[in-house]
C-alpha cells in the first residue's frame, strides 16, 4: 500500500509538510480527474472546496480533511468537477474526519474570507427557499446563520460552512448556485464572487433582507449576457426546486437589477 497522499493547494501544503506524497490543486477539478477516481487508498486534504473535492474523487475510502474555507465540501457526499462549461456533481463518500484548526485559517486572505462568506450564506438561503427543505436541514441553516450574525472568528466561519454543508447534503442548492455556475463557466468568475454578485439581486426578488449577515460593498462585474446566463441556469433542474415561480424572464429581470 502506498503512503498517504496529501491533496493541498500551494498555500496550504506548508501546514502538513510531513507528508511525502502530495497532489497540489491549482483550480477546480475538471472531468479529467475522473481518470484517477478511486486510485488512492488513504488521502488527507487541506484547503478549500476544490482541494477537498479533488481528494474525495481520488480516494477509494473516506478522507481526512482540514477545510480552510466555508465551502462545506468536508461534510457532503459529492464532489464538483467541470466538463467544459458544465458543472458536474460526482457522488463520493462523506469524509470520515474533519478538523478545523485555527492556525491553518488565521491568515485567511480578506478577499477569500469575503467570497467564502457568500458561499456559506448562499448554501443557507438556497436551502431555506427550497421546496425540499426538512426540519433537520432548517436546523442546520439556522445554526449556520446564527454564527454569521455574530462577531465570528475565521475558524467559526469555517464551522458555519460545515454546518451549512450538512444542510445542502439533505436539501440541495437551488437558484443562487444554478445562476452562479454559468457566471463561472462563461466568464471565469470565482464561485464565491459570483454568489456575492447574485445575492442582493436574488434576495430582492425573494424579499429577503441579508443586511444582518454581510456588510461587504456591492460586487461589480464586466458586462455579461444576462439572457445567456439565465438560459444556462435553467439547464440545472434544481433551480425549479425554489418555492417561487422560475422562468427565463424572471431570471433575466433578477440579473438586470443594478447595485452600485
């Protein structure tokens, strides 16, 4: 049996430097990673969602992970990878151990902290607005959002992401994530930034006040084709799980809203 493989990013490898075998992740995994699916017996991951998703794909067994963002991948049974402009969800095993270490997240860059806050909040709201929400998923949503209301530390933000991840394990994401995928696919906008752009627009449509949870300035993006983004978002069936009517005109209207 080969030695344990460490899956990490360039910035997180230093925290677990005792591993001899490493797989350094630089971008979200593409479908090419599936050629290596289940080829490793023992895998440890440290990093954000891309690192943990990659590790879950590579491993034939549940992994050990050290999340450094609030992506929630450390508590879900799937991994995200990309087939060109199409986001794929690959069924994998829930990690067996999750360790949130203050030292590993103490120097989290402010921009990454901002983007990962958008992600955890979007997990909560997508679940909150879902037709498929359950009493248990709502308990996780409420716990995560309670953390976001307070003066939380970086490690508490990661914990909120893990709690929200348990919500989307029970009740998958809906409108926010469906709209975010084509923004990332067509315009290479990072996932968290895309969600930050969408949050005020979608929340206005849903008549939901998020001022308690985020105080970052509005995100500006270069010109985008709102009709094309809406068309692509409608290809994700889960967008219809939202508890309001959804169609192309409604989505274009949401995307056309301006926040400066």
